[in-house]
C-alpha cells in the first residue's frame, strides 16, 4: 500500500479595506452609511476612552489598565455584528467591545478604578465579567453554547481572547468540546502579536493561529484585524453560521497592540520602535477615515465633531464614575454565595468593630 | 420504601431532580452509555436522552468550565469528575471561576452547579484514584463541600446540592458506594447543607469525622461514652454542633483520611481552640492519614486511621 496524503488544508485570510482607504467592493459587507458612521464613532469613542484611561492611571485615579490602542477595529467590528442579547465572554482587553455593545461607560471606569460593582452587566446585556486568568473563560462560552443548543435559543455565543491564550489548555479543551458537539459559538482571537513580552512566534510554531481550528474539526479564518469591515464580515458570517446550526468558527484577527501590555509594563524592553511605527501605519481608524473621506461621508468638520463628542461622553462618564461613593467594606462579603455562612456573617459584623 | 446502596441513592436523587427540573443536566466522562464507571448515572441516558446526559470528551477543565458556562446561562449542570485525582486538572475552573463568578459579577451571574466525584480510598485502583483532597476546596470561599456517609443522607444532600444557588462539590466516598443498604424514600426529602449529624451521643469525648471514616469511628468508640459527629458538609461546616458537643465533653478527637498537615482537621482544631479552649481538658487530637501520598492497595491500610489508632487517641485524651 503506498503512502497517501489523507489531509491537506488551506487557511483563508480576509482583507477588505486597505491602508489607503480602498475597499474591495466584492467583499464589502452590506452596511448602510449610518452603520459606517456609527462604526467610526465607536472606534473614536473607544480610542478616546483608552487615551483617557491611560491618563487617569498616570494621575493615580484608576489602577492598572490594559490599553486597546491599535485593536479598536477588531473589537468594534466584531461587537457590531452581535445582537444585544448574544452571550459575550470577554478577556480583560475588550474595552472596545464593551463600548460597541452599549455597556455603560461609567461602569467601565468604575471597574478599572478598583470597584467590582463596575462589572454588573445591565439586564439585557449578557456580557460576562472581565476574565483575568488568560484563556480560562473559553470553556464557559462552550458551556453556554451547549445551553443555547439545549434551550433551542437563537442566541449566539462569542469568546474573546488573545494570541497568548491560544497556548492554554483551556483553549484546547474548549475547542475540543465545541468541535465535538458542533456548538453555536464563535471564538474571536485578537492576535496582537504579543503576550506581554512573548512574540507570537514564540507562542507556537504554527504559521497561523487560525489553522488550529482545523484540528478540532471546524473552520478557522484569519482576518485583517485592523480592518473593521473584514472583522465585521467574518464575525457576522460566523454568527449566522452558529445560529443556523453550522457549528463553531475560529476567527484570528491579525492586529497589533500599539501600547504597552498594561500601564505597568514597558514594551521598549522587548520590542523595537520600528516595529511599532510600522504598525502605526496600519492604524484602523486612519483607514476608515480615508475611506469615508473618499465616499464623502466625513469632512474635517465631522471628524472634529466626532472627537469632541467622544471627549464629552468620556468626560461625563469619568465624572459619573468618580461621583460614585466608594464601596462599603461590607461589599467584599456580599455575593460570595447567596447566603453567607455563619462565619462570614460574623466576620462581616466583626470587621466593623475591628474584632479579632 | 426501597432499600438502596449509596450508588442507587445518588442515582435516585439525580433521576428525581432531572424529572422535576429540566434545567438539571448530567455531564461527564462515560456518564451516558456506560452509566458512569461506578454506575452512578446508570439508566439516565435512556430516561432523559443525550441532550440531558452528556458524554463529554476527556477534558476535566473543559467539563467543569462548560458546566460553569451552562450554569451562567441558567441551567443546573451536575458534572461528574471520574475520580477525585483528576479534579486537579480543573482547579482553575473551580477556583478561578465557579467559586468567584457570583462575587465577580456582584450577583449578576452565578453558578448553581454540582461537581460530583468519587473520593477516598478503598477500591484497589491505580494511583490518583483514591484521593481525599477536600481541604483544598474548603479553603476557597464561594463553593460548598459536601460528603455523604450513607445512602439516606447521600440522596437528601445531593438534592439540596442540586437546588443550591451556588456551586457545590459533592464528594462520594467510594468505600461506601456499596457497603450498606438503607431505606431511602423515593419521595422528595432534602437534608440541609451546612448541618452536621449527631451519629451517637455520649459524655466523655467528641469524635468528629465524615464520609468513610465514620464507620470505623463508630466501631472505635464502642467502649467509650462518645459523641460522634458526622459533619456531612465540610464547607461551611456546622460550628455550632461541633462546639456545643466539645463544650459538653471537654475532649475532641478528629479523624480524617487525608494527610494531616493542613487537612480539614486543622481548621476544626483551630476553631475548637479559638472558641472552646477553656472547656477543654486536654489537647485536641487528630487521627489522620500520614503526610504522604495515599499508597496503593498493599499499604493503604497502614496509611488509614484504623480503629486501633482512633482508640489510642481517645485513651490518650481520656487521661486528662
Ligand atoms: C493564566 C494566566 N497566566 C498569566 C497571566 C499574566 N498575564 C496577563 S496577560 C498575559 C499575556 C496575555 O497575552 P494574550 O493572550 O496575547 O493577550 P493580550 O495581553 O495580548 O491581549 C499574561 C501572561 C494571566 N493573567 N493568566
Ligand atoms: Mg496578545
């Protein structure tokens, strides 16, 4: 018996909008002008939030913050494809997703200032709290997708995570289960090329992250993560597929973290200025502006107005967040379990009198 | 009223709860077609179908993580980890997520889920099939830890665990799975979590144990006048019952199968010292497994607290 090739594979990469603001009309998703404008506003709002958060951190008004600078399109583009009632399992670098889903901005500032009450997702939004332990929330999305299937609901489920997370065991276990049951779930990886100081090549010898999906029996695609239209299109298609029983999809958004890992990191220790400068030329917002200018959707005045409006929204959100009285010390005992134990109750009362 | 062993009693609890509440699902390795390696889930697949009795890929973290996701969505999964030695692969899911989701989301989301797992020694199996790792989980706020000691209480406790709004780790002592039969009502009853059971009353010494150690404790105390307490829930444990008894007898012996250092006995001893030291006539003694890995079959009996070691401890404390 001769040796035969029993499997070969190809991985697609989707790009629609280039750095010069030209869109491939054949691939351009059907979006009204108002949608394009709204996407633009959300991108600018996300960046404005990010800039403000970095400043607030320097002033000591919030704690450690992970910047989304450079990744706005991956987050806004994907979230724009979601329904409000879809189930979203974020990691910790998803400010743009929260903003595009309509999460109250004051809550985000409140959370990053160290107040867990900022993670109380309003009723009607099914956004899970920030998940700090890298990649470990992937199986939750898988379980929620099992529940969606069991309930015969129309909801779709999406998990957000980074390139570093693709090395975790929970990525493997989650993908394994999702594939085995063909679950209605979308895995959206923002491959921003770095996991703190670890470059993408050191994370895995695989050429793309997208190809990993094939080993679990479902589709993986790479998209230009700095192209809001490509991300939107890929996510929308994956969600539709999920809702129609077509199973999971893995989307690798090829993007870049333009800022430090967090406010406590110094990225100059491990990567070159040239690399960063090169990626700055692929700025997702610049590209969309070029396209909109070409189409007569954005004048210089519009641009200034969108930025000013964003600044106003952010100012108001910061004011609101900072006017919230800090949590009472009791807060740490609330919601541990529905009914605190005798010991927890005792500790809670004891705390007030500084009992032993 | 049928007489059941513990396997059947747990099966009955699952069946009844699944029939009553369509949010209850069973997931795990070999739980469907095979009915579980101990047959605890036997017949459930036939009765409830593959949507509710889900044979999962071999992925402990994935199983517990998926159960978390199901619970967040509003279901009440009962996940089986095939043996406690394999729960280590899902620590992250239990500690970082199941136990914290309610707190992290300040009550917006919670994880009403049960993780069942065979626990403790006595089945002559390979390494990691006979672990008693309860103490890790008792250290973690946000999750309850329950250990039944017989068919009747297994059923009542499991029903409560399934209905509990928070995650519960349900440890099933394999040694007891088929050891005794008891009358187990097939109509609904529950036993409250967090409440201990007084197995036997006496005046001179309090012996505290749970799970498979109880049987030998009951034998060991025959010549004495002892209170025997079966904790049944380790976290949160029933401080009142323990302290009341110790204040009465003035002597406490704690018996557990797990290693001594940082075992759950340490928490009990510390609590007794903090709350009742002035009632004590002598030191609180712990009779436990040694600080070694639980050995395989040839040595396991040398490892476990036996009747003789328990009696020795009681004799020692009776001198005070
Ligand atoms: C399980 C785990 N290990 C380590 C860390 C510390 N840590 C936080 S973020 C990070 C890198 C994550 O990289 P990636 O998944 O690519 O996401 P990115 O930060 O690039 O958004 C590390 C190592 C963590 N939070 N969780
Ligand atoms: Mg990364």
